[in-house]
């Protein structure tokens, strides 16, 4: 479809657009434009993007409203309208996806945390708070032994001490962590 809408053509009661008042001429041209392109734009939104028909009508209206405001900047009408409906449909789908993620169309809702997730979060917070209260020597020894899998001999060599001292330090740190944890549990 080429841009034939600006050519003089008969409109309201056989008058040329130049014979009509300006507002009526613009209105008549816009009405013809809308009548010609609205079905195509609606079809693109519904078939290509699976937008519900009622929402597709609103998107088509929005595209034409935007065109009406910016029509001086439009060089080629057909590509502009096709691109505008595609962009409007994509924006609509992104918005629907965000809303669907929040409201959860499915049962059980994937966005609703289950007990295992809540327990894991609570456990992580508790461990962080406990380690924060232990002090650096205990945190370092426990991290290296449990998280990095180093042996007591390797930790002792890095600290320039004996493996027996590291075993006693680990025992002391575990006992202290246990006491801190129980104190936090009682404080709830």
C-alpha cells in the first residue's frame, strides 16, 4: 500500500478535501486512513503476537493516536504503522508477562516462596549473623576447613602453627558458634 491518502479524492458529499473546512478534511482523511489500516493492524496484533482481540483494538487506537500527534514526522505511512503496532504489541506482552508473574496464573504460584526456600533463607541469615559474631580467626578457620576443604595440617602450615592447635581452635569455634546460635534462637 502506498501513501495515497493525501491525494485529492472525493469525500463527504462529493466535495474535494480542499473545498471542505480544514478540520473536516483532516477528519475525513484520518477516518479513511483508519478504516483502511485498522483491520490490518488488528490482524497483526492478534495473529502474530496473540494479543486478545479487545486489547488489540486498544493498541490500534493507541497507534493511530500516536500517528495523529506525530504525523508530520512520518515519512512513509505503511512501515510506520506496521512498526508501531509491532512495538505496541511487544510492549503489551511484556507488561502482561510482568503482571502474570506477580499475580500468578498458575497453582501453586511459582512466585510464592515455599517452606524450603524460606528455611534456606533463614538458615543463611542465621549463619551470617553467627559468623559475624565469631571474630576473624574463627571465621577464617571454619571457612577454610568446611568451605574450602583444607585439612588441619594445611591450615596449620599456612598459620605457622601445629595441626593440634587448629583442631582445638575448630572445636572452640564450633562450640562458640553453637552458643551464639542458641542465644539468637532464644532472642526471637
